[in-house]
C-alpha cells in the first residue's frame, strides 16, 4: 500500500510518501502557473490513498484541479483537511491519527455489516 499526503499552501507543497516501514518527504516550491498542480499530481498518481492538507484554500483548489484533470487520482482522495503549518513531525503525527481513525471507522462499519447479515 502506498499512502501519500500532500500539505500545500501558496508558498509550496510538502509531499509525504508513507509505506509500512518508512516515510519519505519531498518539497516542491510554488510557481505562478497551474503547471504546479500538474507537477504535484504527477508525483502522487501512483498512490493508493491520498490525504490533502493545508491551512487555506489552496488545498481545495488542488482537489478541484485533480478532480477535473486527474479523475483516477481524485478517487483515491480519502480526505481534504485544514491543517496549519507545522513541522514535518507534527504533520506526520496528524497523518498517523487521521489514518488510525479512518481504519477504526472502517473496522466498525465492517463489524456492523457482519452482525446485520
């Protein structure tokens, strides 16, 4: 499983690639053109799950961009959440909590479905 997280604002983007045993990080500075969104989307398109984070509306604009131009990637988005600028470690903690909650929620839904069958 390849989970990716992108934290972005008008100044740039931080991409986190998370696997079972490690996390890698990459930064991409912002440009004045929409090509910036394409660069980010291309780097994320092999992800199985994608979480989009950021403090302002850039995250929402990016989600709309990929929904319109990269529909296969948009289907992998599990959330688009507000997140203030933090250190890489703070972002990593937020991501771990988010996916832990997501996993627990799925597990509870599966248990309810199995008990009603």
